[in-house]
């Protein structure tokens, strides 16, 4: 029985709906959940220029205090109905580890939960791309990388680097949507079999004692139609006894717990933190 949704965005996200945090809380309660983690996109490093065409990949740096305060107020207000955790989905961006750690060192003590994700990749010409922004942007990235194969390789390479990165004592220990590079797989088919890399990544996650974000958002993406990671990979994670933490990656209140019935066969757990 599913008891919570542990990957949730809010009105502080610049690319989602404007639903306020309380609307997500009420929807979670309505769904019968007892747990909810807010994991807003942490502000990007100050010296990093958001490559997404909408410049809307993350929350505004100036809104962090308001986000945390609003979350804490809801935590107290709804404490008898819902255990609310407040945290961030933190971008791992190669080359910006120091600034990322500075953010974590500053706010980590206030974080109850967290996810580490790779959305930003640097092409050989040094330009960065936000690979989950749109199908068109993904295509542009593939061109700049010199093809889909290089783009996929870079993604898994960066994912490995994210797991290995030293980001201080508040580094999130849950790996977000580990197959995000497949978001547009129906338009840009997987160029090769990456099961070796994926298996290595799962073993690294196991070795580090990290968790996997089992993320249903991909299912409703028209060019993905699959959860992140795929059922076959989840099976491999189960064999390794890696904790599986469910998340809808909601960017609107109505998506809380969306498609969680697809996860009913898996041994899901609460975040450890
Ligand atoms: Mn998002
Ligand atoms: Mn994400
Ligand atoms: Co997310």
C-alpha cells in the first residue's frame, strides 16, 4: 500500500503550474497518503547560466527562504494528517560542484529530504543543454553532441559522476529519474543498449547506500510512456536491495500520486532520512 509521494514541486517552480503548496498537501491527504516530500528544484549555481530556452529550470534564488518557511508552516498545520518533508531536487552540473556544495552547506540543515538529478549536460562545444526541456531542445543537444549516442553516453557519464561527487554532508542520497535521457525515446530511439552502464550505476547506488527515485512522470510524457527507471531496471534494483522511493514528480497538485498503481508490484520504501 502506497503511503506517500516523495518527489513533488510547487508554485516556486518556474516551469510548473501555479498551484500553491497547500493544494498539493490537500491532494495528498485526499489520496489517503500519510507522507509527502516537497522537492523543489534548488536554485541553479549563481555562475551557471540556465540553458533552457525559458530560463525557467529552477526556483529563484531569492525565494528559497519563502519556500522553506511556507513548507514549515504547512508541516505544523497538517501534522496530524500528513508528514511533510521539505527538501530540494538538486542539479548535479559537472564543473559546478563547489557552488552546489555551498548551497547544500547553507540550506542542508533545513532539508528533510532531497533528490540529486542530472538535467544539464555540457556539449563538446562547451554549451550546456537542459535535456528534458522539450523534444526540440533534446534534438538540438543531440546535434551539438554529434549524435544521440554521444548524448546518451554523456548522460550516463554525468550520472555516474553525480553519484561519485563530493558534495558535502548534505548531499542528497536519492538519485532522480535515472533514465531521464529516455524522455523523448519515441521520437529519438535509444541509440544503443546501455544496460551495462545502468547496471554499474545501480551497483554504485548500492555501494553508496543511496536510494532510487521511482518516478512515474515519464509514463504520461507523450514521447516516453515509461516510468523512470524502466520496470526491468527496477527489478535489477530490487535484486540489489536498493531502496525504491516513489515519486510523481508533480508540477501540478492534481498529479500527486499519479499512476502509482503501476508501482504496486514493487517493494517501495520511505526515504531513509
Ligand atoms: Mn521540473
Ligand atoms: Mn527532475
Ligand atoms: Co522533479
